[in-house]
C-alpha cells in the first residue's frame, strides 16, 4: 500500500495522540526493486516525492532528505503480475537503461565468485552528500550555447509533430536531456555541451518517453529513437 512506502500516523495510547512513523521513502537513495510489480496506486506514492522532493501525508507536507533520488528495476511487461508504469511516472525518471544478460566472462565470475551480498557489504563509500552536491552544482555550470538549445527544442518539436510518435516529449524530457548532456560533458572534462553529447544520452533519456503513433505500432524503442535522431539536423 502507499502507506508502506510513505509512512503513516499511528495512534499511541500512552501519548493519547497520533504519531507519524516515516516509511522507507525518507532516505537519500531509494531502490524500488521490480517497481512494475506494485499496483498503480502504490506506484503513485512516488510521484510527489520524485518531482517535489517531499510527500504530503494526512494534510501535512514533509520534506525528504537532500540529496534524494530513486533507482528502480522493472520486469518485462509480458511477465505475469506486472503493471504498466503510467507516463506521468515514467517521465519522472531521468533515464532508463537496459542491462540485458551479462556476457560470458561476467557470468562466469558470478558463478565462481562469492555471494554478491557479501561483496556489497564491503563496497567503500565513493561520495559524501557534500561531494555529490558539489558535482551537481558543476553540472549546472556547464555552458549550453543557443544553437545547442535550438537543437534540443527541435527534437522536442519533431517528436510532437511527427506521426511516428504519440504525444511527443514533454518539457520535463527536454530538461532531462539537457541535464544529462551537461553531465556527460562534465564527465569528459569539458565546460560546454556538444551536439554529440545530446545524441549520446538521447536513447537513455527519451527511450522510455517515446510511444509509437497509431500508424506505427510495431516500432521498437531503438527504432523510435533513431527516427527522432534522424528527423532533426545537427546544428552547424
């Protein structure tokens, strides 16, 4: 139930009042494993948290920890017991990355190695919250020239006007595309965004946001992304 994620107010007889017990959403990192096995009502508990960084419970708004972000896994839609994620929730995920099966060498290491849970317990801390905030601030400082913004807007417009897509990309998708391209440029030690950065992150950022039009129902996600990429010329 949504309360299992958000928390709930429980009446305590000794205090003669309701006391709020926070749910697991009150953490810096949320891992929603097999998110599409939750019912749509339970999935909706994440909407406000992922967009606003807060939750409203019984009329009271409570801020979530900062930094806060959600990572989720999902099972193939054809498996029994899965529910499709609504577009409003899909749009709140910055990226969707398909892992697939491990290659032969990686799978052999899994078979020969120790239990993954034991390895996980020994993982060192890579970043402190302050270091993460600093990296996020550096991303926002990466320069995006007007022609680059024109290119992103052209991608959004093409997705909304082409018959190959249903609905098109939202403004949130455009912001996500720009943020991801800036982060990619930062990782490559550049202080400005190139069109190639946008094209590199395009499949992961827009793949789960694109839906085929009524006349193109058989198109796969990679095909839709390639249609979008090919439909808009690179800026000069």
